[in-house]
C-alpha cells in the first residue's frame, strides 16, 4: 500500500464518523452546510473525516459540568 492509499484508508466516512460521535450522517450533513465543526475532507463527491480531527473535536468538547460553556 503506497502513502496515498494509506492516507485514504485512514479517512472515515459519514457513517463511521457518526458512530464515533453518536450522530446520524444527516446531522453531519446539516453541520457541514451550516459551517460547523468537525472539519471534513471532500474528494470529488466523497466526504471524509480525518480521525485525528474527530479525536481533537471530541477532546475540545470535554466538559466537567453541565454549566460549562464552550469557549
């Protein structure tokens, strides 16, 4: 497997990303249209997500109390 193939294999599709975040693919689509995170990669007609971007998104949204707000 060359470097490009490995990089493509590391990308997550909407279903895989949704499963990690507990969101439906439709929620991810709506967030993309609204310009909300998480960031995505578009290759032709295909939308993919980088695992490290999704992991960072999860880490950025860790809260210790329900009264905490995002910064």
